[in-house]
C-alpha cells in the first residue's frame, strides 16, 4: 500500500547481507547528491528516476526518494536540504544502518541535538514573544532541566501505564465517531486530540465528534489552529523567502500565518494549564480524571520536590510550558501511525478479522476493559502496528543528531558539527532482508518469525532503532509510550466496533502527503457496525451516513 504500484521486477539489492558498503578509501567522505548554495540537492529530486521506470518529482515523496538515495549511494550518504540541513546548501548526512547510527547516539554530549532544533520558525516565534517553551528547543541547561522534570510523569513505563485507564475510557467513546467523518485521516487527528487532552488535562474536548454543539468553540479553535500550525511548519522551514526574510528580522506572509496559528494553539493550551493550576492552588476539588491527569501528576511531583528543597524542581511557568507544548505536539505522529494502520486494515480483511478476534478474546478476558487490553501488548496488534511502520512509516527520518566530534560511519569520515539523520525505511524494504517487502504481513513480527531471524542477516530489521518513529537517545519523544497506548486504543476499538472496508475496492494505491509527518490521503471507507454501541450510531445516520458510509 504505497503511493505508486510495485515495480514489475525489483532490482537486485545493492548490499546483499549487511547493507554496509565499504568506503572507497579509509575515512573517505560519504558520497551523495551534489549540493548547491540555497538550492541544496533539490534540483536532483525534481525528476529522479527509479528502477521500476517511474520517477520521483520531489523530496516530498519520502517513501521513495530517501530509499532511492540509499540504493544509489549506500547506507551513508549526503544530501542538501535548505532549511533542514546545515549551512547555505543545507548539508545533511543520511545513515540507513541502525548499527552505525548507534555511534552517533554514543557521541551525544550533555546537551544533545534533536530534530526539534530543525523547527527554526517555532524558535523564532518563541524568542520573539519571550515564551518559556522556547527553552525546550535549545541545547542548554534550561532544556535539560525542563526536559528532566516533564518526563518524570510520562516517559517511564510505569508512569505511562498509569494513563491506560483514561486512554481506554476515552478511546471507547471516540472510535464510535469514525463514520461521522468523510476523511478518516481527519477523524484520526481529532481522535488524537481527544485522547491526549484526556490524559493531559483529565477532561474531554470531544474534538472527534463533528456534530453541532458537541465541542466548545474554544476547543474547536484550538484543534484548527494546531492542525494549521503543524501543516504550515514544514513549508515554512524550507521556504526560501521565509528563510531570507527571517535572517533580516522580517516575516514572510507564510511565517505570519504560521505565527498566528501557533500563537492561537499555545495561548489556548497555556490557559488550560493555568486554569487547573489556579484550581489546585485554591484547593478546589478535581474530578477523578483530573486527579489522574499528566498535569496533576506533574504538579504533585514538582511541588513535592520543591517542598523537599530540590534545586531542580520545575516552576509553575516551566510546568505550563512543558504541558502546553505536549498538548500541541502530541497529535501528528499518533494520528499518522493510526491512519496508516487503518489504511492497511481496510485493504486486508483477513488481517483485520484476525486482529478483531484477538481483541475480542482479550476484551472477554478483561471484562470488556479496553484499558486492560492496550496494556497487555497483544501480539498480533503489536505486529500490525510494527508492519505498518516497516512498510509505510509516519517518519522516514526518525532521528536527527549533530555530532560533537569526528566519527566514522561505515568507513566514511563524518566531521564534528555535521548533522546525521537515521533513515529507517530503505533497509526494511530490502529484498535481501525481507521476503516480499511490498506485502503487508504482520506475521513477520510474531515471536516465532523473530526467533527464526536470529543469527541471520535478516535479524537487522529487528534492531530497536527501526521499531518506531519516536527518535532515540536523550531527545526521544517523552510521550512515545502513551502514544503507543493511544494507537492501540484507537485500532483495537475500531476493529471491535466496526468491520472496515473500502467504498471503492478498485483503488489500487493510497497517495500520501508530507507535513510534519507522512500521512496517507485516505480513500472513502465503509463501516459495518458490529456492537450494540456502533449499531446505535449507524441507525442514527442518514442512508449514506453523515460521513463514512455505514453498511446496513
């Protein structure tokens, strides 16, 4: 399920077993595409020929373009992307072998680089407005201090598992809204808002219910502003007029639109957090969900640390900044992963049915508790999500680092100060390592199949750095574990309540769009209700449904 049909005959793999190509001479610079001032390598991606006879028209075709770069140049290569890479030509080194990328992680210093540093428009906005949240985008003691405090109540496995109950409860509600939307991708974005707002603040914003009056106007405005900001961000990052005008202290029209959207989103988020802080200060009673929220947990943890005299306790302003940015940044990766999973399941009815049976058995075992099911790590559900990431990742570049010292990657010299990115897709599509790599086969990730790969070249695809799109090291996404729970809740809840298929089963491919993540442009889906709750929703819709088509 890619944006283009599979080739009639796949080309032979470049590097048969290890995907490691020796350098032409010891410590030679990596090969790659030419890089021009201001333009980088973009001209070479305007009509990049692929082995199957088709072509890539731009870097936005990321599932194909990055993999083609690795096929041509080997597992370590260079490219120029103005706005993303370094210098006037946007220099960036790609590493497609996770074993080599471990060297990059091991070279991280006290204040490591992360992909968040690429978001220069947000940094400009935060600096201009003096927002505390800007400290999270630095490489400094300020970043380390806030990051250390904000992750205590969400990143550790036990902390993340503590939100399973509210994720499960919210998930049961939001999956019933899927047929109300024409576009399944829009539904997933709104459902992701509902799930994270529920666990972060302990309240429902009902963003996934499009019916009039279901959500408050200010909650709806927050969703609209956040989606617009996330959509605009990658365009602003690479927009040459914006880059040039920003260097002169000016704002391009595109930057102004982005600043307006991000201001609206962060102003809302900060107001929500400050309102609950005021209630806590006034000793007002909180609901059960609010008491269990990430915000309440963070406040309790940090205020207890301050009372004990800890010098590293977060201030209220720092708590506001950390929870607010989490509210805004928590949506795109989660929704893209879940949408890609749904795209595959709609096209693979046998996979969908097997997953439904696994979920049904687990729900029966746990008295219908979706929270217990998502905590259990169901093998086939986990395999479906993992196979989705292999075949259609939400991020092809899952980690970006700046090396603080000269290092050697696969025999290539990478000088200090270089940006190095992990390219996670091409290796997992290699016929040398994956049988029928274009086929969607979750069974690859079940325990037996993984055990069979042990000791063979193919075990490379089981490397932890290839397993998910949440980066790695000290800059790993702090919400990665709750995002995993959210994806499980959405997918398990959907297949339990609905049998999902394509309205037009002749549609052979699913195109995608690149924003902050890679998301499919979803075909119209058909939902057949399977439970009492979903049948009640279907019966309340017009004959063709208010959005997705409901089968009788």
